[in-house]
C-alpha cells in the first residue's frame, strides 16, 4: 500500500482499536523525535549521524515536552483502549503526558526516576530519597548498554504481549533484544501487529498494517476516528 491510501490505513487502525479487547502499545525513540529528542536509526538518529561521521546532537531531556503522539496514547488510555504500554524510552515523556504508572513498563528506565536495587520499586528523583521503604538502596534507573533490563518490567511486558489482541509498535526499529521479541510473542498469541516506524524493521514482512509516515500524522487522526466509532456505538 502506498502513501495515497494513508486515510484508508488510518481507518483500518481505528477500526482495529475499536474491536480490540486488549490493545498493547510499544514505543521507541521514534515517538520522541517530534519532541526534539534524537532517535537512533532514523534519518537524523544517533547511530545514523555517527555512521556518516557527523557530530552527535546534544540530548536535552529536561526541556522536552510530550508531543501529539504521546497525547494520542493518553487518549487511548482515557477511552479504555490501552491495556498496557511498553516503552524503550528513558525520557519520562509518557508519565509527563499522563500515562498511569501501573499501565507502563519502562524497559530501559527513566532519567527522572530512581529504582530500588532489591525490589525494583521506582520513585521520582525529586522526592529526594536514597533508601526504599524495603530498605534497599535507590539507584539511577536508566539501564546502560550491556546491563540487564529490570526483571519486573520485562516480565510484565512479556505477559501483556502474550495476552494482547492488538500490538501497536510506535517509533521503534525493533532491533534491540529482548524488547524486539515482543512483537513475535504477540503474533504467536494471535494478535494483530501494527508498525509505525519511518525506518525498516525485521517484522515488516509479517505486520498486518504498516505506516512509514510521521507518527503525528497517523496516531492522532486514528484516535480521533476511534472516538467517532465509540460515540456512534
Ligand atoms: Zn525496595
């Protein structure tokens, strides 16, 4: 399907969201590029620039604000159409936009949060705590390259991927493991797979619906249409 049928594909996505009993959304750095944060493999991404020998751009998480893509996911939550949100991002924009913490797994941590080294409970840095209520020590939650991912967030993400009937990838090239396994888990459980990403992914051949357009041109209009279906029903 080409660019001219964008409206049709948005319509299909809205209908699938309407029908879904257990929609799960999976986000990567691509959702935050419209907030001015660089992704990794996009046209101006961190690795793309490095491969071209270009200097890296500064990342300023503190000034970044949620964009229309983040807000569209909050709308899904309000409509009861977000069973769970899995994110590879550390930029805190999902929580800032109003996503319920209990519906969110941040696989790579969060620049604004500390995590308990024993029980994996997270707290806001601004709370000024250094010890968890369980007695464990609170350490920065961002997962560095080569470190293992938080077990609880990972287990929850696999669990919801198994249970979902619609799995929507938003702005991830799905190459970082183990996160990249989750669309496969969802597919094996019979879920519909939707991918919104401007670059290629290993799942392009098996996705049921594929968007190459900017997220801001896809997700917000799809959610608007979903609202119309919901009001009409
Ligand atoms: Zn603890």
